[in-house]
C-alpha cells in the first residue's frame, strides 16, 4: 500500500492514479461502504476526473440498486475516461484490499478474535466508523441536497413517512422525486 502512491507519482497516468486512489479508499474502509463516500469524492471529484453533478447522480443511482456501494467505484472509474476498462479497474482496486486482508487474516482469525487487544482495537474502529458515517451523511449528501428550508421540510417529511407512517421505501422515493420535480 505504501509503494502504490510512489509508483503512481513516478509514472503519471490516469489508470495507475485511478488504481492507487481506489485501492487506498478500499483499504481504509471498515464497517460499511458509506464510510468510503468522502474518500471517493476526494479521489474522483477533487482530482477533476468526474464532475460533482455526475458524482451525485451516480451515488443516487447506486442507492437505488441492490448490492454494495463499492460498485459505485465502477461507475466513477468509467465516468473518468469513458471506458469500461477503467470502470473494471476501479472495481477491482476497491475490492482488492478486503480480499487481501481476508486471505491474510483468515489463518489467524481464531487466535486474533480472542485477543483482548484486538477486541479493543475493533471497538475503537467501530466508534470511528460511526463518526465517518455521520461525516458522509453531512458531506456530500446533506450539504449538496439540503440548501433551503423547503429542502429540509422535504427531508423531514420523508423521514416521517418512513419511520412514523411506515410507508414503503419505493413510495417515499417516488414521492420525493415528484416533490423535487415540483420544487425544481
């Protein structure tokens, strides 16, 4: 992991930089795909590979589909240069650290699981994940979508519709889309 950024700096190019950015994002994820959202935004939007509007549209589409948020990496990779090869490369790069960790830790898992130090470390990591999830909720999701009191009211109504009135999620999404179209 330490050599990949050096390699990307020594041989500049989109695909190596893409692999480096998505590999590092995948290596820093623990506890869920939404933790990686700010990392993906920094890697793809701040670098200029993907416009912010395309990033948010892709994130919205990823939320509407079943499966892990990591699949969003394929969209971002392909959106950067328009090729499916870059999409496949980004997808492999973001999943690879998890597979390598699994292969490396599995033989020692039983012993590792019982170690008090490992249990304490995992508790700390879990607490950090909660903070990262809140950060991901705020930026880019909240900061890009809630800009006016009417937007806040729509979010509050959607939350009430899901939590208090127990409307089906597909209906709430449809109602929110209609409200956005009417407000927009």
